C-alpha cells in the first residue's frame, strides 16, 4: 500500500471552513494574475495551474519569469516572491489589507526586480464569482487563523492521497500526463488518470480531485469525474467522499485512498462496457 502522510484535522468542523476558503481562494488569484500577465497563454488556462508545497503549506506559481515564482502560504495568507526556489525578502501578510494595497505591493516587487510593470494585469483567464477587488473590501486572516490552519491541513492531506492515486496507476511515471495541480478557478487539487489503464493511447481520461468546498458542498470533499467534464461539474454522487465522513476513520488517509480506488475501478468498468 502506498504510504499516506496525514495531518491532524478536526479541530474545526469542516462545515465551518467556508469563509476561510473564500479568503484563500481570492488570495490565490494574485498568483494567477502574475502567471497570466507574464506567461504565454495555454489551452485550458494551463499556465494558471498552481503547485502545492506541503512543507510550506503553500500554493506556488509555475516559473513565470526566469527563476521567478510566487507563493501563497495558506495558514497566514502570506504572499512572497521566490527566486530560484528560495523565498525572497518583503513578504506581505494580507490580513486587513485591501486588494488595491496588495496590487501596490505586487507592483513594487516587480519594480525591484526590473520587471516591466506595464505588462501586469489584474485580469484572469476565467470568470470567477465573488471576486474581491478595489479598496472597499479587506482580506481577513488573523480572525480565521484556526480555520485557515485546518484548510491548509486538508490541502496537504488531499495532496498526499491524490499523489498516491496517481503513483499507483500502471505506467504512471512513464506516462505522466499531469502531475498534481491546483486548478485556481475552482480551488481544486487534481490528478489525471487514464480511463483505460492498459491502453493509454485511447486518450480518454478521468480526473481524481479534491474540492475545498463550493456552492454544492459547504465542506471539502474528494471526487472523481470524467476529464471531459468541466472542472466545476458536479461529480458522480457515489464518488464523493466528504471531509466530515473521514473524521471518524481510524486511518483516514488510507480510507480516502481506498474509496477513490473503488470509485476509479467502478468508473473504468462502466467505461469498458
């Protein structure tokens, strides 16, 4: 069995993470604005995909300029540039700051690095509901410290489970179509798997994922869906595993992995008929 790293969760009811999710989801859009401004656009907004750093509990951009990335640490909602993988000075914690103040910080950081600030745009490669903009609203982090810690732990746990799912796929290393990514438009962690594991050339894929919660579910959940479906499409009801349902498990990581394995097997058997 693939080893799972599982952070302790349950200090906050997963059904109470909605506002923390909203704040973190909005904060992550600054990462997307940078990649969208300085990277060539790619189909399905692949240039906007983010990585998860379990050690720093952070979402991290792809390298959008030479040796330059930016991270968002979820527990404190802190933004920080990284140069050649190393965190640079001048971190900003966005608690009690407005989007306009964060934009000003981004522009100053770009100026310090000699980056053409005229290329920076606040536009996103997708539409996002409930987007925080301007100077009439403020981000909130410190009053949500416990909830943000819990959300980060769920992200770390989901990353461990989904990575294990991907590594167990036949030929996963040689046929690595998509590693673990965060899709920032919907705040999901996802991996892609072949629908037919012994015939990867068929091109049909399924997506195993973790949602931090959404309008359909107030709590985080694991899911499985055809990759032909949009990222935010309603997953198969029998493939959903909620965060609350895992809290009573003695080995929650292994339980989540087993449930996803079963759902993947069921979907593949249905596709083979």
